[in-house]
C-alpha cells in the first residue's frame, strides 16, 4: 500500500515536471528558449548600435566636408549656389552650371556620354583623363555626379579658360580672376616707343642728308659762277688784245 502511494506520488511529480526525464527535458527547452531570446535581444542591440554609429559617421563626414568647402570668388564677387562646393583629395569641385555661368563660358552637356565640352576643354564624369586643345590631360580628381548634380574640378576648368586661380589657406578661400594685360600693354608701348625713336632717327638723317645735298648744290652753283666769270674775263682780255 505504501509502495503504491510512493509510485503514484512519483508519477505525479513526473507529469508536473518537477523531476524525472520529462521534467529535465522541459527545463532544457525553457533554457534554450530563454537563451535564444537573449541572443536575439543582443543581436538587435548590436544592429541598432551599428546603424546609429554609421549614420553618425556619415553625418559627421558630411558636416566636415561642408565646413571644409572653401568660399569661392570670381573677380571679387562671391560665388553663390544652392549646391555647395565639395572637397575630394584636396581638390575643390563645384557645380558645373554655376562655375561656367560665373565665367561667362558656354558649355555643352552630352547626356549619353556624360561628357562636358566648354571651349577647348572636354571632360567626362568619372573619367580621370580630359582633353585640352585635343591633347590628353590627367586629372587629380575627375568630374562626378552627386545627388543628380554634376561637379567639375575648379582649378582645372578656370586655368584652362585663361583665368588666374589663387588659394588662400588662412581664409579657406579661392579667388578666380581675369589675367592682367599689363605685360601686353607695356610691350605694346615699348614697341611704339621704338617705332617713334626709329622714325625720329630716320627723320633726322633725312634732314641731315637734305642739308648735305643743299650744300653740295650751293657749292656747285658757286663753282659754275666762277667758271662763267673766268670765261667772260678771258673773252674780254682776248678782245682787248685784238
């Protein structure tokens, strides 16, 4: 009787999960589920952390790039654009339409080739080789498209369109100016002065030559007069002798 009661009690414990094989299996399942849940929570936290860090880095990079973009002036006038200049490998890139408009330069855009032609310049998006007057030129940074806006290397464009480019690192500023024509004017004045001097010398020489010719003519006249007078005297003497 007592033995049967113990067996029944033992069976109840097994069914209730309080002990035995079934109880151990239930505990194992519970532990496994808890472990999986904990692992999922950790993975979700890691994923969220990675996303947050990535976004933070992107925002910081964008902020630094915007802060580092220099102010650009064309003949003393600030270049204003909705799309700010960007820096890449220490080279300034500016929106295509903005810079060519500021430099009063017509530009042709080939959408199929993603290429730009302006005057004697040809360049292509993501192509590090451009052409100037038909000759290949290697670019430090090629033209590129950012958020549907085409950017071109500032110095390359400006200098090959005959402009002076001055970088002021202390003010984080780029000045693009028309090249002065002082040298040409000086050379022109010097040439004019040389021509005037040559003309003066030629004129003086001509006057001197004219004076010499006049003196020679006067001497010739005097000589003729003397000869004529001598002939008359001779004739008179001959008549007197007769």
